[in-house]
């Protein structure tokens, strides 16, 4: 029997990292590949994202995240940058100091409480206390979101060799700036893909969860993130499930938000606030039946959520199938649809 620990140990070949957006590879957003797995039968099949309307059923509800990506990377000096990961309930922000290394950055373990960093435009960032080995609680001398929209750039990791405009890190659903990283499961959606979904009888409802950096380290629990599940979305989730329909989450952030407001019987209530909820095989899923998501790295906390949907055996076979077929990982890569 495959265990989740064994799945965590898989090796991701560097050749399967998506280095550029699909558009740079001559593809429209909605032309990425999509692996499909079905828990009931254990079946795995391979599709293009354009096949999604035919894989969902009339009356299914697709719940999407309307957060917009912030340009959360700010250059402090020739040697130092800071990443703004997300706000805290007390008004401070989680931040990470990064050393500039060539065209990208790497974690920097330095910093001390009370340190003041002079940022472009005259803003000052004050480090207050260390939250983890790399994340600091800090305060900016001006409002953070407007500042980032003027002075920041999108967070970019080493596997993406060149800068891309912020528009490449936004989904078609983006409305309210607040996420340090794009909720990338929604990136393949295009206006034409949405039109075909609606024409096929698939319902769509919004919520918002602003996500911080997804690359949590081994000593880090997910930290509180702000969410808002509107009354109309909660009502529609309950209506669809009561009539035997399926609720499909458009990304792991949607799962976190819905499971935060779900009761033991699976009914959800409207709500807004901060969530640290972690979905695992032990907690299970109560309000969501299926999940559209990206392909996640080894030892990622997201794999535990996926195992709650698919089980470790099927999930392990999915990832082996994706590797064998040359699927691409990360925010500009391919996607995985997990169905019940």
C-alpha cells in the first residue's frame, strides 16, 4: 500500500519545471494539459484543459477564487530584496528577506528585531519579531497594498529565468489585490473556456482567499490568511449538494475557504475572517467533492490535501503518470482534476 510519506519522496525532474508561461511556448492559456483522476474507479486519463466542460456534469458547481496577485517583491538594494507574504490580523505583514543572486533571489537568514530597512519611495520596513526561521512579522510605514502596486514586482522563483509582467500572474477571475502568489489552478481559464462551461450547464460561484507564499518550509505551519465566503456562494453550495450535485473547487485556496466555514454535515455558512485550516486525510473534506489544482512539489503540504480527495495510492499513481507523460509543474504548468 502506498503511503503519503512515500509520495513525498518522489523526485521531480528539472526538465518538468515550467520555466515560462504557456503563451511563451506558443499556447493560449487554456491549452495546457490536464490529468484527470476518479477516486471511485481509480481511473486516470489524460486530457487538455479545453476538455473540462465535457468532464463536469450539468448542475455541478465550480467555486473560484477572485483574489488578485500583488507585485509582492520589492528590491531593497543591489544585494537585498523583501517578499511581502501576507497581512496579519494585527495589521502587520509576514515578510521574507531575500538575497539577490544573479537574476533571482534566495532565502536570507539574517535580520534582527527592530531593524529598519529603507525601501524605494521613502517607505521604511521595520522588522518586529521572527515568526519562523525565514519569515518576519514587520510593519511598513505606509499602506502596503498601494505601495506594492506602485513599487513591487511579481514574486519569481529560480525556475522562471526571466521577468514577466504582472498580467501573466493574474487569473481571469482576479478582482481584489491581496495574494503574494497567484492561485495558479485558475490560470488556464479564459473567457471562451468559461462560456463553454456555462453553456454546458456548469454553475460558477465566487469566494476570496488571499494566499501567501506557497513554498512553506518543513518547520512552518500554514499561517492565517484572510477569506470571504459570500452568502450567495454559501447558499449555492448547499443547494447543489442537497440536490445531489457536485461542488468542484477551483484550487486549493477554495478548498481551504469552504472547509473553514463547513459544518460536520457538510453545510457551509457565509463567513469572513482569517483561516489557518489545514485539510489532510485525517480531517477529510466535508463540503467539496472535486478539485482542480496544479501539480505540487515533493514534501508540499498541498499533497496532504490532495490525498484527502484521492487517497495516497491513486495520488501516487497520478504523479507517476504525470512524470511519465512529461507534464509540467509550477504556476505556468499543467493541471490535475480530481473527481469523486
